[in-house]
C-alpha cells in the first residue's frame, strides 16, 4: 500500500507541475501524432514529412484526439487548456471517453494492458521529454 501511495503522490506532483508547463496547439498536434503512431513506419513517414501516405484510419484517430483535446469541456479548464497536462490528458481521455469499444471488458483490457496503455505511456514519455528538453523533442525534420 505504501508503494502505491508514494507513486500516487509523485504522479500527482508531476501532473500538477505539468499544469504549469505551456504547450501550443501545434505542439499538441505533433505530440498526438507521435503518441498515436501504431508503428515505426508511421513514425518514419511523420519524420520524413510524407503525411499524404498515412492511413485514413490513423489520420481519423488523430483527428478524434484533436477534437477531444480542443473541444471537450474538461480540456478547457485552466489546468488543461494549453498545458502539458492537457496534452497528456487528451491522449488518455480519448481512450477513456471517445473511442468505441466492443464492450466494457475490451475497454478495460485496452486501458490496463493494451493499445490504450501503450499510447498513454508513449504520451507520458513524450511529456516528460517535453518538460525536460522543450519542443525540440517533437520535431519531425
């Protein structure tokens, strides 16, 4: 119990700090594109600027994350709008509040051990890098 309490406090402190770190809409879009990339081929196309070869499915998913990031009432709060925490929350919130699942069990598995977990972890890692090194971590070219 003590370990999870300490982890919860650490994450809470980190997320509170992220509410103070500013990020532009363009940077959020780049973070989302990288975090939602399903494979290295998509990342390579992003880095090479070959966005017209990205799949419609991937593009549609990114668009839905953007819509959530910039349109959800929860994303318009002072702690989320234009903040690094809001960018992270956009990715995780998409999987929890927007994406359609076959059933609740499928949703749970995705969040605990599947795609949602992987994309959320990637977004978390990108946010940590952004916090430490700035927007250069989101450069494609």
